[in-house]
C-alpha cells in the first residue's frame, strides 16, 4: 500500500483498502512472492476478519466493507499422499545406525510413529511414564484440545521400547526421546532426523524419493494422518488416530483376540451358522376389525370391560 499510494501505514485510511487494491495485493502474493494458494487464502481470511471488526466500528462505510468481504477464496488442488509400502517401511527403519545412541533413539521413534500415527508434537512431548509395556501395552499422549488418548502397541514395538527404556534409564517424568542435552526433541529436530534417514533409506528403496511418497509427513504428521502399518512381521494395520476408538484399534492390532479370525475351525462354524435354516415365520392371528371397533366404541355397560379384554 505504501508503494501504491505513497502513504505511510500510520496514515492509511479505510478508503485506501478498496476491493481493487486488495485483489492486487493477493495477486502480488501469488505472482511475485511465489506464495501458494493456501497462503493467499490465509491472508484473505485475515483481511475478512479485519472488515468484520470495522463493520461494527464504522457502519457508515458498509458499502466498502461489503465489497471487501465479497472477495472469494481460491480453490486449490490437494495432493494425494499415499501409504508407505512394506519395503519402504523396512528401508526407513533400517536407516538409523543402531550402533550409536542417537541411532537407537531414532529407530525407536520412527517405529513408534509408524505404528501409532502420533502427531509430531505428541511424539516430542512423550515422557517415560507415558509408556506402559506390561500386559496390554499402550502409550498415552495428549492431543489436540488437551484430549488424552491411549494407543495400543504391537509386540515388536514393545520389544524395541523395552530395550530403549532400559538403556534410557531416566526418571518417569524425563523425555522419552531426549536430545543430547537431555531435553525434549523439538518438532524441527524430529523433522530433520526423518529427512536424514529418508535420504539414507532412498539408496536401498528409490521409491522413497517420489513426491507423492513423503515419509516425513507420514511418519510424523498426524492432523489427518493415517499411519503406515506397523512392522511387526505380520499384515499391515492402518489406524486413523484421533477418530478411531480404542476398541476398534485393538480389533485391528489383535484380531484373533476379538473374534475376527476367518480361517480354521472358526470359519467352519461360522459357515454352518450361516447355512442353518431359519424357523418358519409365525402368522399373526387376524382379528376382525369391524366388530372389535364397534364393541370398543359402544357405550360401556356393566361388565363390558371383561368382553373387551377377551376380544383383545
């Protein structure tokens, strides 16, 4: 606005913020600044919020405010991010050098992220006391809206975390995945570790270099993330954290315990139950409608309630 009008920001008036100049500013963001459509829409949302505020303070300029609020947002294409395949999971988990302390930490962090689908902020805030490795192992975290969530762990993840906690040997309130200084890892630090190990794993699995295969997002981002399957020597489980209940997650992690096995004797009995003939349907006794209604509508006489009960 200073380049277009020559006025300093302190001397700008509401009349200077007309729809034409706001549209020119949005085009400048995309064409010259190189911002994406989402960034452009975020700036427009802030401008709309400002106009909603001024509508209560300066109602006499409602025409100018209305034209500013009528500026529409742009629609953007959403890039599809696919799942990690089993070879990609193996390559990514094998990338950290487990002969070092940081490598063992990164391996445990990646495995826990892939199996539970925790957000990067949830991974960074985990403490040693948040992991329960006894019968029915689970990890507890505090997600969006300060909502606590407990996610069950597979047997392979429990074994890795048990070894890591034994080596960690920290206080229950200590960070589960600390930095070299003993503090919680930051979100940026986790992102850099994932990018580093992805570059190492790409030598073994070149498909990790595809743009639609973004392992850093799949491993650490979970606002709407569906995790890659856990590397537990069995079929891959897909868990949608934040929307799936604990019961449904347990059914996916341990299907035999919850009766979802479809092979062997159980499937044979299930087939027998499905082919069992159903009993013949019972036919309800048809009651003549006319006489019954006539008897009910007729003025009651002594002993009439006994006849009505027999008719019913």
